[in-house]
């Protein structure tokens, strides 16, 4: 059988990239028609139609009323992968307990490809609802989860992440200076917890703590609790939340290391 030429390999890679570009745009829009999708991506309508038909045949796109949406097939893939995660299996019950004990949104996150991934969260009736979906990727320096993890990475690894993704601004509270970020990460290591003080969303304060693998001596993720700044910034409430988050991180660490 003849081997693929370099040109064929580039063509195949380009096709895969184009398919994911179309999927990303559908994700961004929620629902979108063929003509609008082709116009937004500046791709010929006939080409987009072929991609959509292929994705629909494979079950990753659904068509309804002349518009296209992503399918729940992605949930199957993500759910299957997450259920195989040792950290998720170990931490889920403790994250639920953190939410119950504090009444705030409790979250579990990891770093992947230099971004923070939200792999689980627990929300009670009195918690704030920020609509961040499980599976969300975002910049590490925007979140308490991300900063808790970065604080325990070697400087070279943090530098590499910043080089790759930059320090974009979410709002006026976001750290956008490299030196300022490293100063914040040093403070985070010294006190044992991270703070997201409206770094990403106005009025929201989050406390995070790292989760280490004691056998491998490395950080594997982080846990956090989020709530209204006006409620959490009270000294006693703040201290209570810090203690609760650090306790949860410790419980998860023990379970992870002996799982």
C-alpha cells in the first residue's frame, strides 16, 4: 500500500482543523444556520455543508429547523473520560461536602495544555450561579483553581504557560503583568491558598487550595469555594471558608494518595 505523501498529511491535518473550527463556531453560537456559519468562517457554503453532513452522520451535530447545534455525543465522550479520572473519583464526594458545609459553589479543577479545566462543581440553592459549565477551559491566572496550581509549579513551567497563552485581561481586576503574577503565586504558596478577588467576574470572591499527589510529590489539581464578595470578605466568614477549602484539599489528597 502506498504511503501518504507530506502533502496528503498536511491536507488531512487541515481537514481535521477545519472540522474543529466549525465545531468551535457552533459551540460559540449555540444554534446557527448553514449560510451564517459559512459567512462567519469565510468558508464556501458547499464546503461547510459537506463537513456538517459528515459530523451529523457521525452523531456530533444535530440539525433542527435549518439550524445546527452540537449533540450530546460530546457529553458521552467527556463523561466517559472524566469517570476514568482518579482525581474525580476521589474528590467528588468531598467537593459535594464542601458545598454543603459552606453553602457556596464548590469546584474541582486541573491544568491541561496550560489552561484551567473545570471537571466538577457542586452548587446549592443559596450559592451564586455563574453558568460556568463543567468542562470549561479558561486562563489559569483568572481563577483561584488555576492560581493554586500554578503556585506549585516550577517557575519554568509557569513561564512556558504564560509564553503560550499570555496574560489576557478579563476585567480591571485581572493580573496582566508577569512580575505581578509571580508575586501573587509566591504569596499563594506562603499562605497555602489562592484568592480570586473578582479577577474574572465582578462581585465574586473565590478561595482555592492545591491538591498534591503525596506519592509523586506533585500538584494534580485544586479545589475551591466561590461566593459573593460582600458575603465572604467579612473577616470571620473569610477565615471559615479558607479553613474549609484547605481541609477539603487535605482530605482529597489523602484519598488520592491511598486510592
